[in-house]
């Protein structure tokens, strides 16, 4: 269907160009015929006048006979000053003067094209009038010959028609050939797009060598395809991440549920020997873990959806001091600079600090160091533990959802694998970054956010 459309476009353009050429030829031919006919008519009038001069000389010499020869003219009449025909060619014998239209007043000689004269019905004649001044008055010699037709002659009109047909034909084939060559890259692009649509080709179309609109079209199409390819890759990556996330979430949700079921079923099988207080505590522990996972999932969902938050100026040092003040199993050493003001959501940033401190608490040996300072136009918060640390090639893995390391930090028994991903998403939402940087011992988490100017 596309080929038929392309050919139809080529046919239409060739047809339009041919019609335009035909109209141009008609207009030009009309002007040429008009000018050529005037030239031929003038020449014909000169010739008729020259032939009528012989009769004028006869009048001047008083040698005019009642009958004169035509000299290849349609007819001649000689009219005396009284308006009588005193001589004529045999075919006009006995006829009154055929015209009084010429000569015009004050014209010694005159020429006119007259139609439907009495002696020449249904046709037009060139009429030439010559004055012959005699002692008794002005005599008029009229000479008649066929007028030049509008097409001048059959040869002229035939030549013009043949030339017109030739030019229109050349225009048709020329435009058709040029359009075909012009549309060839378009057809190549169409075929490549068809292959891409069918999944049989790469995500690029061929770019023609000519620097024209079609090249620009191909380059724009490639840019669009490049963006589409990138979007498809991102979509595939996102789908894979969502699939992995769903699998991990279901696994982490299933673990506490399975633990609770096992605890309850074991207690029900031996109710008389069950310590219901201990069983209840175990079930509550599993419920706490399940509640933490669900809460984290809801938080991630809100962050992914860009849920609105309440931004206000906050003292980052004061916010960190409030989180440090809560009882922890490891000693927290604060080094907080005051006056480091940021703009953000208090609850979200408190959650970020809590997740960092909880993570450090689970992996620290004895203490945690928390520092807040302003560095140029950035507010910087660092949380450093004295644990085993994180290998350089695993520093991004810990920010993946439900990710856990298999080294000494795997002793985490209470984490859901969502705390650090949530912390990073909160940092991104506040136009900041959360990374793991080098340290002499343990893991060093660094939060950088835009600081509010004074």
C-alpha cells in the first residue's frame, strides 16, 4: 500500500507539472500566434498594396480598362470620384463598391480586415484602399485578398501542437524521474521502519547523503528512534526491577507470616506444654517485622508516586540531635554544627536519619559517629560506624530494594532491606544525594543537600 501511495504521489506531481506546462504553452503559443499573425497580416497587406499599385499607375496614365486582371488577388475595384465602379476584375463585374469603410478621412491609403462582404460571404478579406488623385477628383482602387487565419497557417499550428506535446511529455517524464529519485530515500526509510515494526531490524533508518529535507527527516527519525529505544530499555529495566521487587517483597512478607504460622501451629499441637507467654512474644516479634515491611513498602510507594510533602526551613543539626537522643544499643558520638539550615519535610528527613542510624546500629561494633556541617553551599550529614564496612563494589547494591550482603553485615536480623533505599529516595526528593564514601573503618554514609542561604 505504501508503494502505491508513493507512486500515486509521483503521478500526481507529474500530472500537476504537465498541466502547468500545458497551460504555460497555451499562453505562450497564444502570444506567439498573435504576434506572428500581425506580422504576416502586415506582410500580406504590403503585398496586396504592391499588386494594386499596377492598377493605380493605369489610372494615373488614363489607361484603365473596364476590366483588369487580379494578379492573384481575390478581386479589384476602381471607384471614380462620383462613387461609381468604373473598372474591376471579372469576378466583381456589375457589383457596387464592396465597402465604404475605407479609406478613412484624411488617409491617402488604408488597410482593413473585413468579413462577410457581398462578393465574399462567410469569410474575411484583407481590403487595401489606394488613392489616385486626378484632375477630376480622387479615385480609389480597392484590392481584396484572403485574410490571414488566426492560426496563421496549418504548418505553424501543427508545429506548435507538436512542440507542446513534446514539452508536456518531457515535463511528465522529467518530473516523474526526479520525484522518483527524491522519494527513493523515503521508500528506504519506510522499508526500514517496516522492518523495525516487524522486529527484524535495528532501531535506525538509513540517512541519505544529500543535505536536504529528507536527510533532516531521516536524522529526526533516528533521534526519535534513539529516544524510543532508550525509553524501551528503561521500561524493560523498570519492569524487571518491578518484577524483582515484587518477588522480593512477597518473599520478605512470606517469611514473618510463615514464622507466625509455624509458632502458632506448634503451640496448638502441644497446648499443654506450650509457654504461651513466650509464643506470644515470638508472634509479636514477627508481627513487628511484618508491620515494618508493610510500612516501608507504603513509604516507597508514596515516594515513587511523588506524593506531596510539607517543606519548611529546618536546622539539620537540631534534627539530627533529636534522633540521636533516642536510646540505642550502641554509643552515638555527635559532632553537630549549628546553623546548618535546609528546606525539607521534617517527617521524611527524620525517617532518613532514623534509617541511617538503625543501619549503623545493627552493624557497628561499639559506637556510631554522627557529624553535621556546612560545606560551601551544601549541608553535609555523615553517619559512620566502626563495623566491618562495605566493599567498594557493593556500595550501590545496598541501596537496591531488599538487597542484603552476604558478608559480616548479613548478621542483620531485623532489617527489611528497604531502609537504605528509602533513605536515598528521600534524599533525591530533596534534591540531594546519599552515597557511601571511603573511611578508615566501618561504613561511612554521606548525605549532601542544598543549604539555605542566609
